[in-house]
């Protein structure tokens, strides 16, 4: 999944907001929904505002079930 880093203040953790769009079944309008994921960032390379790719992994902690795959190399 692809999203934007909202917070990178925690050690080895980045909070990523992933947005999805869909058509409302009754109103037939485009609706935008977002969800935040805690992702493991081993190198602490994520920067706020950066677009990154995350993938599901084995649990690192209570909330961290995702890890950064790409985009965390400091290319803001």
C-alpha cells in the first residue's frame, strides 16, 4: 500500500496515512476515506510528508503490523 508519512517522531516507527476512494452506493459520489497505519522503520529514514510504500508483516508490537518497503531513503 502507498501512503504519506504523518509522523516519524517515534523510534523505528512511522505513522502512514493511506487514502482510498470509492463511489458511494446510494449517492453515487466519489468518497475519500483514510486510515493510519503504524509501520516499522528500521533505519529511521522516513520523513514527514514523504510518500512511502508499506507491506504487511509479522507483528513487531501491539500496533505495528506493517513495515516500510520503499520511499524511506530520505527522498522528500
